[in-house]
């Protein structure tokens, strides 16, 4: 998954996580605890997926925690390489 696609998914997952937390307030007792545990696991999954997908597609290095970066701070390549992959025409014809 390209990091920019992951970033969109990240906001969706954060919204879902927030909804889980809000729904937690409508329950009592054991159900509330279960929902709270689910919310914690959900947050852990988001963090783990972030570690997997929040990487430069070119040099595979872990990106800094900037949610609005468009270019890799290590190699300078754009993170959105999904649309224009292998756009550079090689002169190797053999
Ligand atoms: Zn890079």
C-alpha cells in the first residue's frame, strides 16, 4: 500500500476508533469494558499498520511523523508513486 493511500485509510480508522470510544459512553459495566478493550486493540492495530505502511515506496525507509508530507525526506522521491510507476522511459532497448 502506498503511504498516501495509507494516510487516507489512517484518518478513516481514526474516525472509526473515535466512534468506538463515543459508543463506549452509551454502555455500562462489562460491555463498556469490552468496548474499551476493543478500542485499545484497534488503536494498536492502527499503530502497527502505520509502522508497516508508513514507509517510502522508493527507499523503504520509515517516514517521519509528518501527516502532510508529500515527498520522502531521505531520497526526495514523491510518496505517491502509485499512479506514475515506471514513468521514466529507459534507454535500454536491448
Ligand atoms: Zn525515500
